[in-house]
């Protein structure tokens, strides 16, 4: 009679005997006979359970216990790979009987019996041989009782199954204990043997299964400690209670803190390789697809019938290895993929692509398999790849678009179609590295000149050629587009872009620019961005240009138009920066664009964003940040990939290092090779302006003046002298004239700057006033410099503020106002120190003057966080050098209140004088003002 048992096997096999004592009949214990136990001679025992749930471990433990009780325990393990080996299982059992552990002889004549198996296909001969084997074993058991343990009996070869079948029928009168393990949920080729087992009235049966969630929690606590109990849920989810997976996963956790392919993943693989090939086939298909599939779909992919595939899925779920066709952990799926031969993997990707295409699945899902499958001759594959490439190009991962387009391009044989695909491939590669995309420019240029490239792709190619500075090709393609009536609307947009980049190439005034409205919203982003910047350069900043620039940035944030995204974003940001709205430009860079624009898979966009942020930081006097951001811009993509636009980040890096007093590093960047075409572009202005300041700092005044004046000559030649200047070249030239002692020429340039019809904003006016003060009388200087200080405070330009404060301290000193001069000098030194302008504070206060430096530096700033909001507002203004009366006027409080606040501030910061206030408090200036 069949008796079901529940058995919970521990993960650590060393504990098996303890559990056997608890679960099985106590008579199984060492030294006790079997005739009153669960495994009595003459009664078969079946251990039933799914994959890797402890059947083999239990059989091994039973064999060890039988050996301790005086039995001759012999074991055999069946394998699907040895199913065609005649008498393979019998041979394993016979080896244990031929030679007993104590060295005595086994069954007499058994080797001769086995060697007589000449033709296993002869059923009569096989029956006679099995009869002789059974007789020999039964006779031997009369002297020495036997325990025969056969693991995974359903995999036994037919000849051995015939032997075991005969043995079962004669087991009642024998001193033999027969123990088998099997998974009854799976079909078995040895059906007569399984039927004989199950119909036996004396069969004893032990049912195994995965551990429950609570049992897993107990094991986790025992193996990893009670503090790791929070991991029990994750462990159960990753193992499904499967004992083998649980064992290796816990080992991975102990040794490495996470599941690994070499541990957990290899254990998962071993379960598959121990079973029929269909198990591996099904799981490989699931690993390739990456999600659960119905049995019918898996049958089509693997070439098996749906019914056995469904049985495999049921068995995998019952064993806890998978969860209804889904992998429980990514390490298992990756292990299966890495174990798969390349041809088999590509074949499965091909089948998956065809299956999903036939089912009408999304093109993006199909394309993922097409990329990994290699060439597929099906006519629809190229269209799917192209469709998905265009979808992906709108998103963030340009590298996927490159893979898809390369596949589509390789499979396409139509010349015009290949040109369009190559154009899109160049566009996708451009987002990652413009230098890589240049390999497509020559064939694309030929296709465009011969009329095989579409208008839109020709315009995109022109934009890329402009960036790279390929002026010969630019002029040829530009002439062709200008003479193409169908390209008239595009040419108007191109003229605006040329105004921003190569103004000498532009033919302006041919048509009004398109501003705002529904039509502009539907148009591509980059033409509108170019138009906005062109309007700023030619006419100055207005409320309308600010609105339009923000519209462009908003659409880029939403990812509506990927075409020329990096140039469109740069144009819009520079339109705000050139017009003095660095507050808005900074908000866009640090906020929406920094979080979503382009994404981590689009290095060019990240580089452009870093360059724009560097220019913003430079104009705010955050020199260390400007240097760091410009280096990042030159790291996201190589200097060569920047093309002519390298003038922007390289100029920022040179100027930031110069102002920080790092002249040697700045000189190295000045010596760096740049494209000749850069000096014919607007980006070259940034480089010339920065190089001019470097020459000025190293006392090469004539060279500096030449660079500044060249900026002005180029802007005049390009017809951009009436709008916002990209760089304040007049201020730089005036400084160079002053360095040479020519105050008259400096004054002329300053008045020109102040008299411009479209002033460049408060910052340029503050710079002009500072230089005007240098050429004015001593009495007039404090008024001019005081106004400039107010402007730089509003613009939050620390570098210019520090320079102006120092000049103001010298002006007070010249008028005999010693106290005011000292207070302003201290404030200037603090601000210069805060913005890392070593070129200033080291000149004003040499490093060897340690006593003065110590007096100026704050003694302690650890207590800043302890200040209240009101105390910080008062302290920040005091750190900037304002008197108590001035602070009271700004904050609309009494001077007594200010004095009380400062008393508490001094106590919290452990200082005695306002000169010791930490310069970090200056960061609160905007809030305090």
C-alpha cells in the first residue's frame, strides 16, 4: 500500500541524518534491523519530487544508514545522456556487488553474466540475462542483505529498466530493499517500470517538494544570522524554496553579498543539464525572449511538441526553479545565455523575431531580437529596424539606434534607401561621438550632390559639416540648397544658423524669421533655436527672444525633436547667456535639461550642457566650477569631436585657469591644436577672448590687444556689431590699453561700450564703469566703482565684484578714508578667495604674509549651521562689508536689532570681530539683499 510522506530536507547535507530520525520510522536508526522500518526488505520505496529538491541527498543518506545496519548498499544514478547505453544502470549496481567495501568477493560469476549481453535489441536474450541477474542478486542477498538505490529511475536505459522490472516482481521473497527516486510529474520512457512501482501494494512513498516561505526564513536565519531575517523574502523570491538554489544563493550571500552567475547561476544550469534536452531547450528560449511565453509559442521556437513543453514548464515551476515561465533572478537568465553556443543563440533570436512579428508585437520588441540575430532574409526585417531606429533616436539611447540602423543598412540593397539609412546612422552616431559619424560624410556628400539624398537628410548633413568645420563641403552643399526651390523654407532656417556659427556665410534679410505660434511649434526645433540666437546677435535681447528661447528648451526637455538636438540646445542657452539672462540659463541647465535632456546615452548632449554651464559659471565668477565643467565637456566627447565648437569649452577652461592664477595649465591649453575653421566661426570669439586674457596675465600686452581687437573686427565684418556681443571684447581691449599706459584709447573703448544702442546688460556696464573709474579723477572713482559694485552684486559675479571692491578700496585709500579702505579691502580679499581667484588675492596679499592672512581668514565656521535664518541674513551682509546702519536699512530693522543678531552670531561662531566672519556666508547674499 502506498503511503505518502512529507519530508523537509535541510540545505546543509550534514544535517540529513537528524531529519531522517525525525521524519522516518525510528527503526531506520543505526543498529536497528529493517524488518520493522519504513524500508523493510521486499518492499520498494519511492522518493518522489521535482528537480533539485533533495531526492539524491535523501537516497545517499538512506544508503549510508543501511550500510551502518549491515546491508550491502549499492547505488546507481540514471542520466538521459546514457539512456542508449545498454545495461548502464545495471553495470553501476554490479560494480558495487562485484567488490564489497571489505574486499571480499561479490556475486560469483556476475561479470560473466554481464559480458554475455551480446545484443540488447534481442528481447528474448535480454529477458534471459535479466533473469540470471535477478537470480544471482537474490541468492547473494540470502547471505548479505542488499539495498539497491537508483536515482532518477525514469532516465534508466531500456535493458536496465527491464532488469529492475523483473526484480520488482520477485522482490517479495528477497532480502533486498529497493529504493528509487523519480519525478512523477514528468513523462517517463520506462513506463512499464513506473506502472509496476505504482501498482505495488507494498510500495512506500516519500514526497519531497520546495521549502515553504517560513522554512526558507528559518534557514536564512540559521545560515546568515537573525539580523539577516529581512532577506528571507528576497531569498524565497529568488529560489522558490528550491533546496539547491537556496544552498548556493546563501553561499553567494556569505561570500560576496549577492547572487552570482558562478554560484547561483551555475546551480540553476546544473539542474537543466541533468535532465532531458527539452529542459535546456525550453529555458534557453525563455532566456532569449526575456519573458514568459505560452507553451505553444515555446514549442514553435524549440521544435518540440506543445504537450511536453507544457510539462517542462510545470516541472520547472513545481521545483521552484522558475515562476510560471519567468526567471526568478537575472543571474539565472544570464547564466543560461552565456552557456548557450553562439549559433544556437542567434537561431533563437531569429525565431523569436519571426514569432513576435507574426503576432503583431511592437516593433521595438522585435528589433531587439533582429539586432542579435544577424541578417534575416525576411523582407519585413529592414523596415522594422528602420522604424525602431527612428523611434529610439527620439529617446535617449542612441547606441541602440546605431545597432539597429547598422543592421538595416547592411541588409538594404537599394541605393537611395541606403543613402537615407546611412544619413540616419550618421545622425545616431553623432549623438555619441561626432568623430565617428564623420566616416559617413564623404558618401553622404556625394549622395547629396547627386540628388540621391533627401532634403531633410541633406540639411542635417550640412549642420554636421558646419560643426566639423568642413567649409569646402559646406559651401558646395549650401550653394546647391540655395538653388533648390523646394528647399526655400529650409534655407531661411539655415541662414539663421549660419548667422550664429559662420556669419560670413549667411545671406540675411532674405525672408522674415518665423516666431512662435502653432506653425513654429510644429516646425523642427533647431531652426527656431538658430533664429532666436541670430536675433539676439543682430538685435539684442528682448522679452520675445527670452520667451522663444525657453520654448525651444522646453521642447528639448520633452524630447520632441532629436534632430540636431545638441546644437539647438546650445543656441537657445547662448541666446539667454549673451543677453545677460544667465539666471534663466542656469535654471534650465541645473533643472529640467540637466535631469532629462539627452540622457546618459547621448554624450554630445551632455558635453554641450557642460560647456554651457561652464560659460555660466565663468560669468558668475565661479572659477573652479567653470574649470571643472569645461574639463567635463572635453571629456564627454574628445576635443576632436567638438569640431569648431571647441572654442566654447576650451575658451572657458583657459580663462578660468588664468583667473585662478594657473598660468602654466592655461598655457598648455593655449598651445593645444584647434581647427583653423574655428577662427572663422563665432565659437572662435570665445577662444580669442580667453587667449587675450591669458596673454594679458603673462604680460604679453600687445598679443592680448591683438586678440581682443580681432574679436571686434570679426563682429564688425560679420555685421553683428549692433547686437549683443558674445564676448565683451571692448572691455578686454581697454584693459590691454591700460596695461600699456594708454588711458585715452582705453577711455574711447569704454565710452563706446557704454554708448551702444543695445547694451549687453548690467554686467558689461559694471565692467565699463570699473575701467572708466581707472581713467577718471580720484574724487569721481568711488561713485563709479560703487555703482559697479551694486551691478555685480545683482549679477552675482564674484570675480568682477572682487576686482571692483579692490579698486574701490584703493580709491578710498587715495582719498584718505583709511577705515573704509580697510573694510572694503577685506571684503575684496574674501570674495576673491571664495571664487578661487588666486591671480587676485595672491597679488593683493602675498602668501608669505601669514600673519595678515591669518587675520583675514575666518577662525571657525563650523557653527554656521547653528545660525537662525535672521542671523544668517544679518551675518551675510556683515561678511560683505556692510555697516550695521546699512544692514538695518536693507532689512528694515533697527541698528540695535542688527547689533544683537551679530552678538549672537559671534558667540555661535566663536569669533570676536566681523572681519573673522566666514566668507561662506556670502553665499546668502541673494536671499539677504
